[in-house]
């Protein structure tokens, strides 16, 4: 297929909306997807779903608080047992103000032109009250925590004091600590946290110094690492170099595209996907398993440096998010945390840069963080953004055992995923192509009844009107999906998936 960036005229979008996206302008491409039980397929953890925020968000103690009912409700709707990760670039500039007399650390300022550097270069004080409020938020949502500790502008002693307080306040809702954010970029001119020539070996040496200091104060502390930006080799080598039971998870980041002001970053390219994701995930997850560890993607999204308006905050991100997360789940990844938060802190984490605004085609409600799953801008209602719908679709597979899906034709636009619980079978079909519908026959389906939710939007670049199960998520995280019934014939179901849409089936 000649893939071009998807543009829908006003009249075409209106026709799709009025038809409920059930009519097909072109003949649907027919294919069969056969589902098979396979002992080698992964179990998807109950806490697979996660969100990632800048650690500096804690400078506002009212944000992650049980009193912030709007945010609590959106977290609970997304998952009853999710994982919140706090870290990001600002974590390298946060410091724990344990008491009024605690002095701020010395701020490292790299040489060169700071206007070309993408790090904050300002300090953020996190106070004990914010940690206590965070503990209440976790209890109210049912979520657990991955907490990032400052590596770039801190010492082992400071890290130990902060870790001890987090451990005491958060308790058994603490999954593990991370120490350092994207160390594989530390020597880059855009980062500057460490000098040229500093390597993975140096990172491990400094990392272990901090782990020993933390362990002296918190003997039961657990850790994940190395939390790299892009180097799968760093993850694998780190896992080999660091032994012991304290390291329970290998972690890394993944942004599908970027930067946002690169004209080659398009919806078409985003939805084309990257086969390397599945290969690297399988390799790292297998290496982690050999050492009784797991692999988690602790930060990522559709486009780095704050996301691209018209793509990261649009329906395209819904389809990408669902497909990407289910790819990870199918390849033994233990979970994924898509990054977001208030634009104030995301912008600070980029050294004050807002590259997405350079390509914005109209007024924007936020200058950065176009990829955020939940909008939480001051003065605006809390709102589920398009990518949230994709995460919510993928969340339906938490707690399942994945099944093997064999497609009869090699259609790169149509992704198929299936999983089984003790009560039912779940199937997701995601048609990322903008031109042709898919006429899919599912085989190997066991059950008597099949219910369907559809993931739909007016256009791939539409920032409003996204629905899952025929319903938008209203204020207060209110959502009531409308289910279709699918006709079953023996072990087969035939279903049409319109271009640029997705479905999830529940067969019981």
C-alpha cells in the first residue's frame, strides 16, 4: 500500500461521524486470524499499566494527593492496580528538603551554551509533606510506585536520606527505586550531566555507591535500572554487571518518534511501527528472566521532547498506544509507563524549550506535554486525552495469558492480539491503515457470546471526539461503554474493522 499521511476533509469526517464508521468506501481486505493456546506465551501482569511523571511534580504537594479526587478517579478508571513512576529529567535536579535546615545541593552547570542544553539547570525542593500526600494518593488509587532518585546533582548520603523517608511513608506500595535518569545521554551536549569519556562502567561504580548507602538505611530496598533513554546494549550489559537480589528489574525508555519539529515525524511514520521494539523487548526480557528479574518500559510515548501537536494529542496516538502496549505485553514486558503531566514541569524538564509549539497550527491549551494521557493544566478541567483511550484498551489484557495469533495474510496495517482469563477470551484488532477496512474472520474462538468495544475517532489527526465502546470519557472520569454483539458460528467470528480504528472483543 502507498502509505501517505492521513488527511480527512471536513465533509469526509462528517460522513464518517454520521455513519458511525460502519460503512466502507472501499472493499474490505479479507483475512483470517487464527488463535492458538501456546505454553510459551507470556502472562500479562495485573499491574502492567502505568503512567510516568516528572519527579518535580512533587513540588506541588496537592497534585499527587488523595484530596485531588479528579486525578484519583482518572487513575482508577485506567487501572485498579497500576504503577506510577516518578522520574524524568527533573529527577536529576530534585532534592529532598528533609527539614528547614537542610541545605540545597550544589548545582552542576555544564560548560557551553545552555540555550542548547535540554536539561533544567534549576533545583526543585521536595518536602516530606509531598511524600506523605503521595502515599495517600497511592492508597486512594490502589496504585504502586517506582520512585526516581537524583543521580546527577546529589550524593549517596542524600539519596539514602530521601529513600528512607519514601520507604517509611509509602510502605508496601513502593515497587522499587530507580537511581539516575537516562545515563546513556549524560555525556551528550544536550545533557551534560557527566563529562566526555564517562562510560557505563563509571555509571555502575557510582550507582553501586548509592545503592550501598541506601541499603545501609533501608535494608529491604529494591531497585530497577539502568533506566536508559535508548541503548538496549546498556540495559543488557548493566544486567550482567550488577548482581544480587536488590536489582529486581531492568528498565528503559522508548519514544517512537521525535523531535516534534522534525518535518519527517508524521502520523504515517508513527503508525508504521518499528519491528525493533518487539525484538529488543524479547531479548531484554529473556535476559532479565534468567536472573529472576523483569523488564519494564518505565518512560516513553509517541514523540520525545513533549510530543507533537496534531499527532501525540490526536486519535493517531490512541491507535499507536494500544498497538505499542500490546506489542510489549506480547513480548514478555512486565509493564509500561507512558509519560505525561503538567506542561509546567515537562517544559522545565526540557530546559525551558517547547519545540512542539514551533509546529502547532493553532492556539494550544498547553505549551508542552502534547503526549500526556491525562490533561491536568491549571484552570482547565481534568480530561482524558486521546492516548488515554489506547491505554484503556490495552489495559483489558492485564491479567490475561496471551495467545498466539496467526494471520492468513501479511497485512502490516492490521495488528491482532488475544489473551485468555479463567472466565473469557479477549481479542484486539487494530487497523492502523487509513485507506482500507479489514474484513477479519477470527478462528479458534471458544465461547457462546461475543461483545465488542470499538476504538474510533473522526480522523487520525482529530484531537476531540475519540471514543471507546461508543462513548467518550466525561468529566469526573465517567464512562459507560456501549457494547455490540458479534455473531458467532462455531469457533469463528467475522468482524469488520474500518480503516483507522480498533476493536476489542470479549468472548465468554
